[in-house]
């Protein structure tokens, strides 16, 4: 991803986390709701978190147990981040602007509302934020975007892509690849298209100048059958 875009995204994220960390307790929930508006409008953030929570199928049950009084924490940093995300989402949907007060008592100092908020942020906000911030610098951001692209195709563009293949089957792979290129370009990914290689041509190389480039190849499977084709994204 373009370093300037990453820097800009990180700066905006840091500003909003700083505000959440400095706001008065009574305004934490309203400010958290504003944060989710910002978060949901950023495809990189959404892709990173969608990829993360897919690894924890019991997440909803864990959150429910925490709300029922169990002081649960993640066994890994990734699980802690997923729990943090889910807890922040749940709390922001509460009508009680100090709903974090009872939750914090299982984790640390909470005799005062300010102490309860600090404990709540330490346990749930910080792991979530740290994971999100670190993910902007590695391959997880790219893979999260591809995960998001997969959902985009399945949920919103299935008919369009299917018609594209059916009407011009000879150029189907190329047409699908161009759709992927356009999506990645709008997300600020810096890449080169179809460079030559010893084994042939690879459709896309992201961050080609880095020590760990991401190589993508588009393939259509079962093209001769009546079922709809899947877009296969292969990481070499």
C-alpha cells in the first residue's frame, strides 16, 4: 500500500483513539459511536477486522459470557483484539452511557467511574487499536482487502461478473483481473501489472520493490459447467 496513504490512515486513526482516551466518561459512548462511523467508512479497517473475527467463531459467545459477569481475556493478542472489537461494538449500542462501569469490575480498579473507564479501555480498546495499527504495516492489510473484495463480489457483483464471463469467455480471466485491479487501485495499493517471470506471467505484483512482494494470479475454475465461476486469488 502507498506509504503516504498508510500514513494518512494511521494519523486519522490515532486522532480518534486519542480522543477516546481523553474524553470524559459520560461522553465515551457517544464518541465511540462517532468512531464507528469513521471506522465503517474505511475499507482497510473493515477488511482487517473481518479477516480477524473470522478466525474466532466463538466470539459472540465469549462476549455474552463477559456481559454475564465472567472476566474473560484472549489467549493471544489476536483474540484479545477480536474480543476488544466485539466488546466496543456491543457497548456502543447500549442505551446506558456508563455501561462499561460494571464490566470493568472484573478486570481492575473501578471504584470511580474514571477508574472503570481506564480499566475498560486498557482491557478492550488498547488491544483492538494496537492490532489495527500494526496491521497497516504488513501483509495483513493486503490480505484483508482481498478478503473484502471476495465478499464484495459474492454479495454485490455476482451477476455483473457472471455476465462478463458469459458474454466474452475468451477474455474472461483478463476481465476479472481488471475488476480486481480497479478495486485495489481505489484502495491505494501500489502495484505493477503482468511483469514477466521465469514460469510465465503473473497477473499482479504488489509492492514489487519490497523484500516480500505479494503475487496474485486470477484463474477461472469449472468454466465449461453451468455453475457460476469463482474468482481464485492465489498467493505464491
